[in-house]
């Protein structure tokens, strides 16, 4: 039986297992999806070794960047982004080959287009981790100018405090941080929500809870909001194709 899985820590927030198991059941696919909750990437090779029929892995927080050095190959897109969220595992005469991809770009870009349509504004990207790298790559492909917001800004990044003076020029706001993610559902990025209105678009990569505090604060001021569930589904579908050599 083919095995697929997810690596990250912690994994209590993830919907990937349910998503793929439902797909397997619906499509009558004789496969299994496992959560590999590991507190260190030192255990990555053991997962590969102990699961001889493992064909693919999704990668989530906090390993999207750290996993790169443990892979045999990396797609040009994932290399340019500097983060991997999907690994195709191939068995050959010479052993096992792990190739990393980034399907977050596809998932986010498609979901964002469906959210904002033809609307264009400058964007704020909250956070600087692996997910943020994919979002920045996608925004560049869409021709959307952006600024990164960080608690400890470096280079061209800005602080959350600085958003209060520029928010009127940045009406697409993407939260890539874990703030508001279950179980810390009452946390949220510090932004001037009271300056927002109906022509602001707040996109939260978090999908558990369905409406995060970040989204709710935007909704309180008539902003349009969207969570990351559709993005999850889109990137998961793309990963499935990769794992089974349907594309690339």
C-alpha cells in the first residue's frame, strides 16, 4: 500500500490527513496518509527508511526552509523561493531520491485571484518564514508590489508599528504568521484595523479556526476576508499530481 504523509511540529492544527483520507475514500484509492509529527529533522531519514512504500510528503511549520539541505533535488521554483512544502519520493536501483517542490505558490496565487479578482493594490506580507517566501514569489508573478512586516525588521522590512502610517496605501494584507492559529486563537497581528474599510482584503493562511481574530477584526471594519483552506486544497491537489508524476 502506498503511503503519503505530512511532517511538521506540532500537527494538531493540520487538516491534511482528513483531506487526503477523504480523497482516497472518494476515489477508491488504496493508500494511507500519516502524520509524522517530529520535533527535529534528525528523524527525517528514519521516516524515509521505515516506510518503504512512502511516495510523498507535505511539509509544514517549522521545516519548509530547514528541509532543503536534506533533499537530493529541488525544483527551480522551490530553490528560488528558498522553501519546500512538498517532497516526491522515488525508488530507483540506486536507492531513494527525495525531490522538493513548492506548491504553496500555485495554491496561494489561484486562491488570491479568486478572492480579489482584477482588484490591485500594494500588499503587506505579515511574517518572514517559509510560507511568506512563497507568497512573495506569487505576488511578484502577479505584479503586486509588497512590503514585508516583521517583529524584528531587517533591510527593507518594516515593523508592525510602521504599518499605522502607511496602511492606506496597502489594502491587500496577507498573514503568514501562526498568530491566531489553534489553539492560540485569540492572538492576532498588531495592525490599524480601525483604519480599514470595505476595499481592504485580508487573506489569512491559517484555516483553523475558520475565522481567525485577524479576519474578525477586519470584518468588524467591513474588510473582505478569506482563510487558507482553499489554498490548502489547491496546493494539496498539486502535490498529489507531483507525487504521482501527473505533472513535471
